[in-house]
C-alpha cells in the first residue's frame, strides 16, 4: 500500500492547528495562609481586583488585596473548611448577583442565594455588584414625591424619588419602623422595594419579614439579609447586592425603586474588620482610609434618571445608629455629608411617647418643597415654625412661669400639633388625608380641642370628609392642588362645632 505523503502532512497540520482548542487553561494558585474569613494565596498573577475566585472545595472568595507576592482574598462562605495548601483558581468574572422579577417576594443572601426555603430562583439575568454611578448628564432634579405615609415626614421633611435621605438616631428610637412604614406605604404605587438587613439578628429580620407579609408588602419587595452570624465579607457586600437588584428594575424596566440599608454603621464595622485582617493601615477610630468611599460609591447610585434615559429612579434610605446621640462621630458625619438630608430620631421624644420621634430642629430635607404636592406645600408651610417655636417655649411652660397671651397660644397650638403628628406603626396616611389633617391643625381649628381628644377629633374629621365630601379627597389626589380654602374651612368648621357638642364643650370654650 502506497502512502500519500501530502495527505499525511495535511492531516497532521489540521491536528496541530486544532490541538488545544477545547483545552481549558485555568490560572491556579495555592493558599498559603487562612484565618478569620481571610485567605492569602500565591500564584494568581493576573487576578483582577474584586474578581471572584473559587477554592477547591467550591467555596467562593473575592480578591481584594493585590500585593506583589500574594493576593488577599475574603471568603464568602464557610472559611473553616478551607486549609493551607488548598488550590484556588480564577473565574475571570467580577462578582455578580441574579436579578429580575423572580426575586420579588423572596429573601436572599448577598450572593442571591435563597434563604426562605421556597426553592431555587429561576432567572437568567444578572448584574455586577459594583458599577460606576450614572453621570450628571443622565440625571434630572428630584421633583416627584415618594410618600412615606408618615405625617411628620411628608409634611416637614419630604422625600422625593431619587433622593438619599438618612434616618439617624440611637438604638431603639424607631429607625427601622420609619423605613418599614415607608415600604408598606408603596403598596399600589408601582415602586419596587429592597430591604437590606446588615448584621441583624436572624430573629429581628424574621420579624420584619413577617410584618411586610402581613401588610401585603412582600408582593413588591425583595429582602437581602446578611445576618449577624454571617461572614464580615457578606455584611460588607449586602448593600451593593441589594442596589444591583433594584437597578435592574430602574435601568431595564424604567421603574421607581426604593432601597433601605439597615444599617450602614454595621456595614462600616464589617469593612473595618476585613480591612484590619487584610493588614490595611487603620485611620480614625481604626477605620481604613477609604471608609468614606465605601458609602459614597454606594449612595451615589441613588438617582432620578433623565427622561431621555428611561426616567426610572432609585431612592435610598440609609440608616445610621448613633451612640448617645453623637451625630458628630466619624461614620455619622461621613454619611450626613453624602446624603440629601436626614431624619433625626430623638430618644427623649421616643421615651415621652412622641412617635415617630422626629426632631424637627435637626432633621432636614435638602430637596424640600420640590418633593411635595402643591396642596401639602401650602398647608405645611407654617408647621415647622410652629413646632420649632413650641420647642423653644416648652421649657418656660414647664417652669410654670406666667406667660403672656400670645406665648400661651403658641404653646397650646404646639402641644396640639405634636399630638396631631403622632402616628402608630403600620398606619400610613394617604397624602390627601394628611393635607386635610394638617390644614385643620395649622389653621387653628384644634386650638380649643382638649389635647387628649386631638387624635379622636382627627380620625372623626377624616371620616366625616370621606363620607360627606369625598370630592375633597378626590380633588387633592387628581390635581395635587388644595381645593377652595373657603369650602374646606366651612367643612372643618361644621365638623368642629358638632364635635365640640358631642364632647360637651361649653360655649365659653367655643
């Protein structure tokens, strides 16, 4: 048999050309040190910052410190199973989380893995955990209200879609309650909500989820939980993962979204722990030098997109816990300087039964009236001044000093306005009801009503207007404008006279 040399050469050539095409080459390193959720690996020369790496037992890590001879990796899983000498390989992927409609109503960890026992999440879309925030040209000013349903906030410290409003206060002053109430109030408004629980007890997170389910809020919400027992790396990643999940709805579905970060103090503590273990130099209060960047790059992703770019929005409500009311500490001052205002909750007010315990003196919204409907702007104009002057005069009233008539009037009105703004949890007020309620207070219709009857008067008035004059509510809802003041005054006067009679107020008090 005669061999054809030409044929053999061509077969060999094609074999050589195709050799290695199906061969997968992984860059593999070796773990040289491991402990406290941090591993140091040798041999990953081309690894990128924030790249996902995989250990030989399947646990995932995140390359954070790129040093000359080794790589510092934070372990996103059970670090007790990883030993020195384990191999670790690059994945070539930056950390991503699953996104999309399949996540709505679910409880997940910061990697997008389900924690609620409802089976795997079926979705094909994903987003990087860290992205660069949109630039100035893609944004537009905040102009649309995000109603919280809380009278004290919607009237004096309004929040707009796309705003970053800090909720700050000591432990146990109702910070989470304000945030959860805001989520509950988004029912039927088309807003997708993401609640990020950072280093909370699992029982606390379970209680919040139960409240959201009871209020029907899980139908449009995602809960991202990095519990107190989870590694510091997951606690650090949780807010970024939650934001990425919300951004899917904002960028790809042009929807309004709301992110609550509960709370960023614990995230900063987790980042400090990681940084110290990675041997990064500590700065003030032992935090690393880039702790400001930790929060600024997160909160800068809150945006009201320009209509040319879809017009979606992401509103951020970060929560910060203070120690003994110390707002001038490192992390609180950092976050105050990044956000567009803060709602300060005061322990003294909370203890005296004023709930929500909002301190109107320190609280501020830097978006102001732009985030309010015209009717609210008109009726709540004097409210803040009334309360501020009442707080200033309150001390005199407690001393039992003789007060002139105008001062006494201010104190009387202030007491009634404080009572009017009290609100129980999970009792959101639609904006049209808030307008009527605050109108009655600021225009003096409550001045002769006993303080302990104010809330009873308010519920009666709102019911009366809803039953007999529903067009008032309808007009505010549809136009955002205050109806004819004379008509509203006569309606409130009619109810006030009847109410005084029912509670037996004499003619001298009328």
